[in-house]
């Protein structure tokens, strides 16, 4: 009898949740794919050199009381902030976390992994990571779990009509693959930049098509940001304050142009799907160039890190230096934006115009 009552309670909770989502009272579920920009803790459970579950990472993350969670920033990621603004009551749980079971997955699941890329070879210098192929494999597992929770028909409706799929990936394919000193010299000799970018686009096309075949319909895809402007690159090449490394940014722009064409093609040819392009490159470039207009004191130096003029060599950890005012730095560490920057980016993606996010912003995508 007790087990019967418990089952009824669970059934009632799930139905209330689905009803709320169907009425447009909030985002149904957020399924997050990508790299360390949006990793919420998956790498905590991997034997990898790419980890952020050490202090002072997470020092401003209120939900954990300032303790590290595996997020590669001082506070919330862009996806955390977007989820809050779209009415999601809980953060999407990391797929590899022990609590990514039962009704918790109806709020969303995060598959993102530090050092992950579109290509399986990207990030291998870190020993282990979840590339996008594996992340999509893991969503397939979640998809079957949602079928079990809701039944196939309602599960399909829930995923197609009330859920958003966000993908933030591509930087590691350049920084930790094609541009990596020594390790990738062979691929650079045998593969031109155009051929490498085409390879990325071909793989990404297949990965997004797989998600579509698993009933994903509302997508937001971030292009690659100005990776030649991160403190690591600027320190490595000993640049002046206002300078960025040219080649990484050139490669990012090549990829971004082809990504835009791919998403246009998908919007025309995949029935019922909406692919929204987040123009992170231009948005982040404006913040980096005009940082004072956004209230920052530097867009070159990492708040937490060590090495060189911009603290851009040694990643953030217990023994590295940390700035006194974390909200004054565009970059938290040698690679990743601070929470203050993430807030600016998230708000632009939520409510911005088509120069930043097209063909619609994220509030409009949710309400579609």
C-alpha cells in the first residue's frame, strides 16, 4: 500500500510539472551540450586533467555556498543564468552525477565537458573528456529514461515542444587540436585550415542531425568566440593590451561563416526545427574591446591564474593568485569568462536583437 501511494505521489509531481511546462509557465527542460564554458561538473567524474572542482573556482556560486562544483568560472555559467531567466526552478544536472536520475532529468541534463570538442581527437592532451559524439550518445540514454517516466507519446511532446537544446562547442577543436604546438603539427601539415573547418562542419552536421532524430526541435547554437583574445593566447604570444592573436580568430571566423550557412540550411530543410545562432564572437569581441563601457577594468588579465603579463599560463587553483574584485575582470582564468561577463552575454542572448541572436532570441524561442 505504501509503495502504491508513493508511486501516486511521483506520478502527480510529474504530471504537475508537465502541465506547467505545457502552459508556458517556464522552460520545460534544458539539455546542454558543449565544453568547459558550460560544463557544470561532468569532468568531476572523469580521470582527466581538465577539472575545476578545486577552489577558488565557484567562489561566487551561491547554490553551493561558494564551494567548487566543477564549473570553470567563479559563479554561474551562461546556461545557468539563462535557465534561471527562463523560469527553470533547478539547474540542469550533470549527466555523470549520481543524482541525474528520476524526475530530476525533467528539468534538464547537462552533458558538457571541459576539453570536449566536435572532433573526437580534440582535447586528448587532457587525457579524458566527453566529445560531442559521446554527449549525444548520453542524451540517447536520457531520451529513453524520459520515455519511461512519461510514456512515449508525452515524452516526445515534452522534448519537441517545451525543451531547448543548447550547444556551445568548437573552441577546443582549434585551441586543443589544430593549433596545439607539437601535438598537432602533423595534422597542420596534412590538412589546410579550410579542410579542417570543413571536417568540423561535416561532423557537427551529423551530430545535430542525430539530436533532431531524437526529437530535439528547439536549438540554440553558439558560434566560436574570439579565442585569440583569451589571456592564455595573449600571454603565450606576449601581446600588448589591445592586441589579439590573429590566426585563432581567423579560424574561428572561417568556422562561424560555415556554421551560419549550416544552420540556415537546417532551418529550411528540417521540418519543425528552429536553429537559433548565438553570435558569441561579436558579442564577446565588443566586451573585450570596449570593456570599460561594461564596467570592467581589464579584458586582458585573468582574475585567477599565474604566469606572464596576463596571468595566463597556470590555471586557477588554490595556489594561484586571485584578484580582489572578481566582477571587474572579463576573464576569470586564462581561458574562461567571469560570472560578470556570463551575465552580460546571457542577457543579450535572452533579449537581444538579430545582430546577436537570430532568427529570434531565447525568450522568443522558449515561447515558440
